[in-house]
């Protein structure tokens, strides 16, 4: 071996939040006492790869080269973690040592963890990495067979390999045979949902659920214990249209980064529930492991917060900005990580300490001061992020008997279809995938087809102290949703009046 080092270049990637960074691996083999070093701010899972590489290379019928083996993974200033670099490192070593003929002008991407017998295993975050790799101009992409489902979510072209020997054969007698991956028919995992016909004696809440789903409006339900608040949240998840292909890929990519290969493709929207004992790290995400929290895991779905009056104020205040921006930002080592959180938030709680304030017959035992202190647990800024408020009362015996009566027709499927039509209207109106609840524009009145007299009418309601400037905007957005569901091309006065009813509250 001459004194000039033999250097080979190959590419791989690592997840960084919900994004991926493509890394260039430079593998150098120089004469000398056999040593192995990996540089580039790598964690122990990468630095400890030497044993796996030696055994896997031997199992594939090759030899670990004698001399200094140095692997530099760039960008060197970014911290890297994960065993997904194994396949790229092994192939880089074989390229640099001349055991595999390789065209230096050819850009090769490879990822996967190597077992001691040379098999290639998938690693968490594959969908995030492959989504980045497909647009990076690689002439050859090699991934583990276990990541086939992840590849379907990204729609790229590449080749799955089972072991290191098969990966090496791509540059020999077999050649590169890429496969086009696509999502195809989304695998549905139907779950039983409570039909909206079960919600008896709660007409306002029934309407609130429909409007919340039609425009993706955050909602707060207050009512006595046993009035059906939790059931209402279950009903809401059953009237939401299924995920489209893009949303399915996004949801899968996030869950696959958290759960690894145990994640599944499903058209069902995520439903996440939180309780008063939730920690900030569990809610927003862990800044040490950069694991997404419940708000990010509920992306494109529902986040249900039961017993919301019992939550610590600091936890509720942490939710304010993500509910407004529809994303969660975590900071680590001076770097900002962004997780999408386009969620439909539903909170449920009691209207007073005893929970009987809305019940007829003066059943509430709380004094006015006690109730006021109880309701003050929800701050004004947090309530400004809520679009719809609805009260719930215990149902009568007649309605209770009808809940489980035979011969009822399911109503949720028809409502779900109508809500899907409302979503299509909003997409066509705004020329993007957004909802009335989060649409922003310099002149929203024109985009949402709200006339000047309707704006003045809404301003009059605001001047009477019914809502703030932010509440004014939310009322108009909710009125636009009502108009969509009722089939009105322009927002009518009746739409604004109904929206004002759902915006009014005693909190």
C-alpha cells in the first residue's frame, strides 16, 4: 500500500427534530498499525460501530483493511446519533480499500444498522431521512428491507437490501435495480367510534362538535360530571374525515421516529389524551432526547385535555403559543427544533368546584367567590385560543333511554362526508391546505367573502364587550365555517350571530 491515503465518499443521513440532515462520509485508509476512528461530533452508538463493522464485513466475504481507518462524518459541527450510519461506513471502507470497484463520480446514499452476521436493520426516523434523500440528487439509494413501509410514505426510488453482501453486489454482477415506492391504498385500521346519535339532550354541544370539525376550531366543554364531555370528544374523532396521503406520510414519519419499525400506516387521525399530571416535557417534548410531546404527536388529529380546571397554570400557559402557531419549538444547544402541531384541541371540565352549576334546581353548593376562583384557573390569554365554548347538563331519563334504543341509524358517516366537503371548500378558497380556524391574511374579509355590513355588525358585538380583538377575528372565522356547513357562499348575519353564541362564555 502506498503512502497516499485512499479516500472514498458516500452519503447517509440523520434525523434532527422533524427534519433530516444529509451527511457526507469520507473514509480514509492509510498504512500503519491497524486503528479505527470516527470523527465529526458523533455519539457512542456511532463510535462503537467498529465491532459491528469488522464482523459484518467478514460475514459478507470481505476483509477489514490493515492500517489506519478514519471516517469523517460531516457536517462536523452538528451532533450526530444513531446506528443508521453502519451500512454507509462499511461500504465506504470497502470502497476505500479497493475491495469494491466504485466510480467516484457516482453519488451513493446508504443507511441501516449492521448486525454481526451482516444483516441490515432499519432504524427510527427512516421516513424523515428518506424524504430528504429523495430530493438530494443521489444516483443510488440503498436502504434496509425493514424500511420498505417508510419508503412507501416518501414516494422515492431506491433499492432495499437484506444484508451487506447484497448491498455490495449492486456494484458488481447484479447492478442497481431501483424500485419506485408509493403509498398506494392506505391501510385502514377502523376503530369503533361513538356515533353522534348517542349525544342526546345536548343540542348545543352537538352543533359545536360539527362546527369544530368543519373548521378545525379549538373547543372547550364545561358541564357536570357524567354529562357526556368525554363521550363528546370520542364523537368528534368519529366525524373527522380520514387522513389524506400527504398527512398519512407526515403522521407515520413522526410516529416511526418515536416508535421505530413498530409504527404503522393508517388513514385514521391521531387521538391523544392528556391529564392534569402531565409534565411540560411530556406535553411539548423532551429537550434532551428531542422526543416530540403529545401536542406534536396529535398533529392532524385531536388532543383531548380532560379535567382541564385541574391543570397547573404553567402547563396551560405553555400550550398558548403552540395552539396559536400550530407548531412546537424546542431549543437545544442554541438550535431551534420545530415540530408541526396542527391539532384540534378539546378541553373538558366542570363549571365549578362541585360541578353542578349548570344543573337546574339550585343543586350547586359553591358560593359566587368560590366559583370565580375556580374558573380563574383558566387565564384570559389561554381562553383566547379557544374558538367554541359549550355548556353541558345532565340528560333526562327519556333521552337516556333513547341512547341505547334499537333501530337507530348512524348519523356520523353522513356528517363526516359533509365535513369533508367543507374542508374541500376551504382548500379551494385559500389555495392551500388550511382551515378557517388558522387562516391568516392581510385582508381576510375578501378571502372569506365577508361583506362590509357584516364586519360592522361583528364590530358592534365586539364593542358591547362580547369579545376582544382576537375574539373578533375568531368570531369571523367561526362564522365562515358556519356558512360553509350551511352552504352559504357569503357570510350572513345569522352566521355571525350563531358564532357569537359559541364565543360567549362566563370564564
